[in-house]
């Protein structure tokens, strides 16, 4: 009988290519050496570790799937997933930073931008010298972006943007914002640059979740944006939704990392915490909890590997992403809560990771489409009836 890896019970690693394993190992080392030693402190203090940006860029994690001519590392979708998983084993905030830069900012410039926009922005973004944010959600409700109020009006060769965006990751750090606005010709995307007159950001404080990540409001007061900054190759809601499919795909992998961190810490604790003359890990109650965590992680791992293979084959459908985002966020948040319980009172401090991951996952289960939104997407696929 072989001893199995408790966080890879089905030896999913053997289904990865050599290149994919190398990506996983490299990012895992970065998380172990550079993220884990500082992240509890960053979370306590409510700061994003800016110092890590050059290293993240150096590892090729920004725009990792894009062609090398634009500074990308030309990695496949499974590798991007593994990057998200290993980063989120450290903290959802670090993974969020990479998701937003890669999938929500570099992707739309690559997929919907002009050649001039690609050449101007993408290489600098891959190097972490230009940071982006993605403004879709508005204060009156994020689940229904079709109802956005922010609008852009043509004025000669320019556009005048008015409105506000809320809950925007990286907003306060960003040099550019990909802003989605209503126009006479449908929803369009604009690259709004920091310093443009009338564009302001304000960071959101008192968060109990994603504390090691910057979340901001964006304000547009008659911001004049040249037509050269409009993304010319997409119109309508499918523009932002297409970016969300990319980012949500990464988010299906990320929470597996958080869940692995929680299971690892809870099982180590359970083996050494002696109560009633035996380790709590020797009780059936605790073993049932740990076994259930391993079961749910295994299912999630199999789900995302197949999703990644479908994406690499060009066959992935948004509904498949919705099902995996729903399943894996729910899996991870439940595991974080159980792991916190196994740690007893010690589990309420950030000395241990489960409460930090659990609090972070409250955002992850909400952003990029709430759990309910993804359930209704799957329900619509099955019934053919739109229940939103
Ligand atoms: P519907 O009006 O039917 O469709 C509009 C057009 O879009 C197309 N489409 C998609 N395209 C690509 N990917 C998808 N997932 C797509 N879903 C729809 C669709 O084919 C159609 O195209 P066309 O050519 O016919 O015009 O829209 P819907 O009914 O599908 O949408 C409803 C709903 C509720 C699913 C959608 O509005 C939605 O997903 N709402 C949630 C909004 C959301 O997720 N916001 C996230 C903001 S960004 C964020 O949270 C970043 S956090 C990042 C971090 O820190 O990591
Ligand atoms: P609402 O849409 O108001 O939803 C409230 C509740 O109603 C939810 O429980 C929802 O599931 C439920 N609900 C909605 N519609 C229905 C329905 N038809 N039937 C049943 N229930 C329904 N947005 C960006 O654009 N860019 C970012 O970078 C970004 N980063 C974020 C970072 C953080 C930390 C957080 C917390 C959010 C971020 N968001 C970002 C916003 C995020 O996408 C939204 O919070 C999310 O889409 C939900 O919108 P809402 O918060 O306005 O909730």
C-alpha cells in the first residue's frame, strides 16, 4: 500500500505535464518563501505587499497566457490555474492582484484592444510597471451590470465619461482603469489613465475580508478620454462578461489552494493537540471532518483539471465555469470554517491561516458573480428558463 499525499489523494499531479509541474513548483516556492512569512502581518495591518510585484512579474505571472510579443509567458490554461491555486494557498489577496492584472486588464486589451493599445500597455503590464484595475460594478448593484449608469458621450474625437464604480480591486494602486460605460452604441470599454482630469479613486477601509488587497471606489466627473483609449473591438455586455469568464476560470482553481492550506494546518494541529489523553486527531469526530475536507478538495481538483483541459482545447463554456466557481468557493469556505473549529480558540487569531482564508473567501464567493448568480446560470442551462 502506498502512502498517499493528503492534499492530492488522487495523484492529480501525475496528470500534469512537466511544464505544468514546473510552474506549480515555482509558484509554490514563491508562496512558501515570500508570501507566507509576511501575509498574516499584511492582513492584520490591512496592507497589500507592494514589494512583491516585481517578483511576481519576474516569475511571468502577469499575463501568463499572452503571447511573448506582448510580454506574456505563453503558458496554457492549466498552468494559469496552478498559478492561481498556489498563490491563493498564500492569500486570496495575492491571487486577486494577479487575476485582475492578467484576466481583467491585460486580457481585454489583448482581446478587444487595437494593436497600438497592445504594444503601448501590455509589455509594461507584464513587467508590473503599469498596474490596472477593472471597473464594472457600480454602487447600486453588481449582479446586474446590464443596468449600469456610468456613461460615455462622444464629443468630437473624445469621449466624456461620468459615473462611479465601487469595490474595485487594485483601484488605488492602478495606473490605468479598464472602465465599462454605457454609450449610444451599447456598453463599451475605455482605458482611463490616472491623472486624467476628473478621474479620482478612494480606497475602501474597515474591510474584514481581503485585507491584504486594495479595494477602491472610482469616480468619473466629466473625464475626457481620447477615442484612441476606447477598446475598439467589442460592444455590448459580452465585452466585460468575456473578461469575467477568464478571471472566473482562475478563481475556480484559487480556492483549492486556500482549502489545502486550511486542511494542512488543521490536520497538523489535530495530531498534536492532546485532550482526554489522546490527540484530537484520534477522535472519530475530527477524522470525519478532515476526511470530508479531503473528499471535497479531491472533487474540486478533478473538476478544475478537466475545466482547464477544456479551456486549452478551446471548448470551455461559461456555464461550466459557473458550476466550478460555485462548487469550489463553497467547498473552500466550508473547509476554512471547519478548520477554524478544529483549532479551537487558537483558530480565531491570524497566527493560523483558516480564519484569514475564511474571511477572504467571503469576498471570493461574492465577487466575479455571487454564488446565487452562478447557481442561476446553471439552472438556466438545465431548464432553458432565465430566473434572474
Ligand atoms: P445576457 O444579456 O444574456 O448576455 C449578454 C451577452 O454576453 C454574452 N455572455 C457571455 N460572454 C462571455 N462570457 C460569459 N460568461 C457570458 N455570459 C453572457 C452573451 O452571449 C450575450 O452576447 P450577445 O452577443 O448575445 O450580446 O447576459 P446574461 O443574462 O448571461 O447575464 C446575466 C448575469 C447575471 C449572468 C450577468 O450579468 C453576470 O454575470 N452578473 C454578475 C456580474 C459579475 O460577476 N460582476 C463581477 C465584477 S468584476 C469582479 O468582481 C472582480 S473581483 C476580481 C478579484 O479581485 O479577483
Ligand atoms: P448585489 O448584486 O446587490 O447582490 C446582493 C444579493 O442579492 C446577493 O446575495 C446576490 O446573490 C443576490 N441576488 C442578486 N440578484 C439576484 C437574483 N436575481 N435572484 C436571487 N438573488 C439575487 N467589481 C468590479 O467590477 N471590479 C473589481 O475589481 C471588483 N473587486 C471586488 C473586490 C472585493 C473585495 C469585493 C467584495 C467585490 C469586488 N467587486 C469588483 C464587486 C463584485 O463583483 C460584486 O460585489 C458582486 O458582483 C455582487 O454585487 P453586489 O455586491 O452589488 O451585490
